[in-house]
């Protein structure tokens, strides 16, 4: 089970990660955590992603990952978007 402190700390790291591959890997972790949580109201990634000061980094990378043509990641990312909106 993922806790809020873990997700919060990962979001805090987005501002200081300089390596694109590492950054993308962290965002993929967020998407996977979110995908595994089937109740949007309890989804820690959604909760933090929609209010974090660095949410722009996350959003831009989400769009970038959608363009990578990885079917598994596209399904998970679209599920995340559906849950948010």
C-alpha cells in the first residue's frame, strides 16, 4: 500500500530531477500507482497532482508519455485523465 508521504516526496523530487529518463520513470510510477487505485476519491496521486506546486511538470510529462506509443502506459495515463476529469 502506498502512503501519502511517499507520493508527496516523489512529487517534491520532480523539481530537482535533471535526467529525463529518471523523471519519466517517476511519472510512470505515479501513473501505475494511480491506475491500481480504483476509487478516484481515494487516489493519492490525483489528490497531490491536482494541488502540488510542481503539478505542471507532471502534466507535461503525462502528455509526453502519451506520445511514446507504449500501449500499457497509454491505457494507464488515459485512465488517470478520466479519473481526474
